[in-house]
C-alpha cells in the first residue's frame, strides 16, 4: 500500500459501513440505515484507534493538522511534550529507578502494589503521546512479564525494553528483552545451565516473541536455542541487578538451529547470533505484522495488509515506526471502523478520557480494583502470551455486566462517591434547555457526536431523563442534576461505546 | 429456536414486572426450583449427568501427581531433586493406589473418593498432536480437534449443539471466571460467571428498573442482531434468574468446606447452581499455575501446594454433592504433561503424556490407560508417551453419562476407544 491521499481516506471509509455490518456491530448498520449517515468520519476513526479515547482537544488537533499530519505527529512522540505525566511521575522517583528502589519503596508503603498498575492507567489517560502509549500496551502484551514477585524488575523492563523501543527497532527491543532481568527470571533463562538447559524462554522467544508457532521451527530448534542461550543470566551486585553472561554455565558445543551452524567454543556470541537470526527472519516479520494489524485494524487481519506490512518490516530491518505508519495509512485500516471491540482497559481509559476526572492516588484505588474485576489488571496476565486481543475473549456476560456497572457507578464520582476522584459533569455537558438537548449533549461528550444514536436510543434515553415525560419541555436544574450521572453512565454502557 | 425466543421473552417480561410472588406454575420448566423444591431434581428428564470440566492451565506434571513408583530407578534417577518417595504409609511419600502408582501426598483429601470407588485416573493420556506449545496444545485440546483449527467451536459447545435435546436456560453452559473457556465457545451461548452474589445491575436503587429498560433498548435485546446483543440478552436473563434465589445463604452440605482460593470458590458456585436446578448441563472451570519450570518441589513445595488446592477443592465438592454424585461427572485435563527428567532449576520442562482424573458416581476407581513405562525406547522426545487419546475418555463420558452419541460431530474424524471407566446411566 502506498501513501494515502485525503480523498482516498474518504472513499475507503465509505466502504466501512458494509464491512462493519458483517463484523457484527449491529447498531452501526441500524444507525446508518435509519439516518442515511454516510461514511464514518475518518478523523473520528483515526482518533478512535490512535488514542485511548478521543477528546475535544484531539478533534481540534486533527482538524488543524490533517489526518496524515496527526498520524505523523503521534508517530514521533519524542517531539511531543508531556508535562502532565512528567509532573505526576516526578512524585514517584522509584518508578524511574532500579528494581531495588522499587522494592525499598514497597518496604515503606503497601501503596506501591496499587500504584504500579495505576501508573499504567494514568499514563494512558493523560499522556499527550497517545499512540505511543498504545504501542506500549501492544509490546507489554507481546513481551509479557506479569509482576508477581518481579515488580521491581518489571518497572525497569517497562522503561528500558518496552518504552525505550516501542516505536524503535524490533531487533533492539528483542535484544533488550533477552537481557532484561524481568524476562530472564520470568521465563527461567537465568537458571538455565549447560547440563540441564531450561527450555522455557527458548521456546517462548520463538513461539511468542519472534517466529510465531507456525514460523517453521522444530522441537530440536527449541533445544538448540535453549543451549545457545545458556549463560544469559542475572547478577546482583552493590549496583543492583544486571544482565550477566556466565560463560561457566554456557554450553560451548556446536549447535544447529533453523539450518544455521553455530560453531563450538563460543560464548555470548551464540545467543546474540540466535536472537539476530530470529529478529530478521521472514516468519518474524509476518508474525509481528499480523499481531500489529490484529491490534490496530481488525480481529480478522486482512491478508493483503499483513503481507505489505511484513514487507515494510523486512525491508526496514524491523523499523516499528515505519511499519506502523504503513498500517495506519493503509486502505485496509481506513475501512475498518468499528471492527475492534474495546478491551477492558481500553474501555476504562476511554471512559476516563470522556469524563475528564481529576485523578489523584488516594488510599482507595477503586479504578485499579475495577479493572481487576474486568479481568485486565495491568501487568498481571500470568501466561507469557499477554492479554488476549480479539473480541471473542472479552465479549461475554460477566465482562459486559461489569462494564455496565462500572459505567453506572463512575459518574457518581461527581457526588463524591469516590474519595480520590473529582468529577465535574457540568464542565463536559453544557447547560441546555430540554431533555432531548441533554441527551444530544451527553452523547456528544461520550460518543463524539449525537449522530451515533438511533431514534430508538434517543427516545429511551430521553424517557429516562423525563421519567417518561415530554422530552421537548424545559428541564429543571434539579432533574438535570439528578439524571445526568446515570445518563452518562448509560451512554458509556451503550454498545456504541464498546467498539472502535 | 422459535420456542427459545418465546421462553426468553416470557422470562424477560417477568423480569421487568418483578417476579416475586408469582406462583411457580407460571415458570418455564427450567426455571430455578430452589425456592420451591428443596430436593434435587434432575435438570434433564433424559437422565444425564452434569459435567464439570476442569482445565489445569500450564501443563500439569502428571508424573508427580500420580507417581509411577513401580518404575523404580527409571523414575527416581531422572528426578533426583523432585521425586516423590515410594509409599511407606506416611504422608511424606506417595499414597499407594494399586501397588504400582501412588497419589501425591498433598492430594490425600481425594483418598476418600478413591476408597468410595468414584475416582479414576487415566495415565499416559493426552493429545496426539506433538506440539509442546501451551497455546497450541490448549487450543487443540479445547477444540477437540488436535492439529486442526478449522473447527468453529469448542468440543463442549459442539456437544451442546449436537445433543438430541435442547435447553434454553442461560445456565445450560457456564464458564467460571472473567472469560469463557475455549471448550465452551461457539454457537451455543455459554455464560461467563465470576460471582453469583455480584451478578446484578448496580447503580442507584431507585433507578434500577429504568436503567435496565434503557440498556435493554440500547442493546436491542428483543431482536439481538450480533454477538454483543446476544450477550446482553444473556445478562438480563441471568440477572433475572439469579434474583430468584438468595445465594448468600448457601450452606454446603455435610460440613463441606470449600477452600478460599478461586478454584474452590468456583466449585462452590457450581454446586449452588446444580442444587438450584437452573438447567446447568456443563460447567467449565480452570485452575492455573502448573507451568512448573522451576523449584516445583517434591512432597512439599509449589507443586504440592497446587496439587493440594486441586484436591481440597474437589474433595469439598464431593462432600457437598455426595447425594448428587450419581448424576455428576467431573473430568480434569491439562494441555500436556511434563518432561520426565528434571531441569537445572529444580523444575520440569514441557512434556507430552499426562494423567487425567475423573470423579463421579458413574466412574469406577482405578488407574486406567495403557502404561508403557519410562524406558528410553518408549519415551516420546524424552517425555511420557501419549497412549490414550484424551478424546477416548471424553467420548465415553459423552455417550455413557451425557447421553450424546453424536461423536462424529463432536470429534469429527476420530474413532474413540472406550476404556470402560464408566457405567452407562
């Protein structure tokens, strides 16, 4: 796919309606059938996917910069100032410190155990580098390390592996991960020695991090890679924990993996060569492209886009930024509106971005526990494959009911239900005259625009506001105040809000 | 299907009207009878067992759960740090089952079930597909079609679809947890249930009824046109039914004490649903943490802790459900077993053959399967060979206990061999 012009964007988004009906979001076909609403607004689609939930400020920016300008701006996070997050992080120096700093902090306060998942949420909500934070989420799943008893190591891993390379070079990220104490401990390579190699990391680095399970390796390759990586371990010293290559436990016999001969008598070169072979293998390009397209485009990734994105990945030697630019400016991307079901953390962060609460970290991190109920506590997925991506894993009775309950409760932060959350609903929903107007204004705040409601939706919501009365009569201040929080909750609970 | 819609609509309208006080005669036959009938009533007039399918995520070390101590040095020499000693009558050694195999001592709570004749082990069981990948092995096992991803549903879901009877209860198939297990996924909807007590709409009391009708409208649940609306419909049906019984008062029978972990509490909820007679046919529940690459321990330690959790949960369920056991089959599986030889970290890497466990009134105690031993010539890449396809065990459950003979639809292309673990109902 080549660069996309503005006009092409519009043409392709026109295709979105038909494709989306097939994807199963029934409400959008109803909206479009009824209102003759044409193509999905391409700016809305781009913001839905690049951000964690579009805000009015995002609309202003994309209107200003144009769609491609916005994409390029978000692809260069190093040039985007992020003062709110920087200031918040400066209050917790250990988040920018060593594993030992984190553990010392946990000795002083139990809050650290909730602060660490909380910082993931906070950054997603407030960072100006929205696409970067989405990439961080993607790679956090890809190189999954659950905190368990590795909280300190994972804080470091997040900084020096995930965030350092999230839009950088894949080979660099893989090498960093292979030498990250968090990963070395989690997948047991730290204890793997020549006499009895531990195959855990060797298998997962091929299956989950690079080639993919159908990427063409054998059980013999797993064993050879495990032997090649013996000696990749961790050493603790006065300066803290660090990667260390221990030649004394390294298997120095010759090995063969994926058709490559690794000569005997070598040291760390064995592992580095293996990682290099894996990072640059065509199966890896295809595997990473498939996962990126699944995350950013559709649960059923279009083969054409996988193919072309894998091509960019290969020819740029694993340049993640170029690969993402290709995906985000592709026709397939532009015609994929409303094909992605929000995962629980996407749902929660989008709600927070829509309502713009003032969030401080008190002693009741309600949001962290809510996310745990929803099944996606950050950094807590225990198998090595990361939280599932596709809707089929998340779209179920329990998950849906939990979302509704969260949506119905959260806006009552405006009544002081949660001591560490301040919320001013009047700041996001302007004063209007009638119930109909209130529904439209609330829909604009939550769904970006009232056009995303069907007539049936509007009537039901207005009937709620007026207790089945006339929605065109003036609303009293009391009724507005009484009904607005739940009205917003209903919009957040709506099917419209669950899809991007 | 026509019937289904009608019943659902009836239920929904009852739900909106508030069901309290309505006489039981108005309820469809599968409505909860808890409040009306203290005694168990088989949910299925065709006399079928309720199936409880347990998945041990991570790959359980079957060789240390049901220990082949009769293999002598072939077992002990390969596991110098983690082997479980031969039975000596103490709790620091394997518990003798049949003179050749012994149970991990942490699983002692299950010895009562074994002695009662209702606990069977199938050793050398597993999937014939050679993969040692967790995710592939789990997917294949839960689809029921090793090596083939083209099947559109999990094996339990195909069972429900192909059964000669249908059952419109939203509780027909329940997955305990935040996600529905792969075996349950497919066209026949399965309920994801974390907590019976919490399964209701929250928010302001004075608005619950209005909120519920707005959400019903937003999701168009009268004519669900997509998967999300279908799930929404299920939520309302389930909320309405659960509002019928006060689950906080649940008292397990016979002094059963469910352990406090997720698995134990999940089994407790399954027991509640079975007793409430809400139409439950299949429940799936997971117990994770079995990927013991390091420091798995022997008699004590991490593996013993996990095995103990499993056994305590199952024993509590058995105690609580003693009167119901003639109509219950519990089966365990795990994506693969673990390497015979222990690794450098005092753990075991991914293996192949494993042990499955079956508990229920229809089973006969014993160690089943074709045991070929642990000598090098019969190992599969260093692992216990799979000599019993796990589908053999499931096929026998399906035909003898669940009353479904459509094995060609559940396990297409597979010819099962029955092990005669079960009596027919």
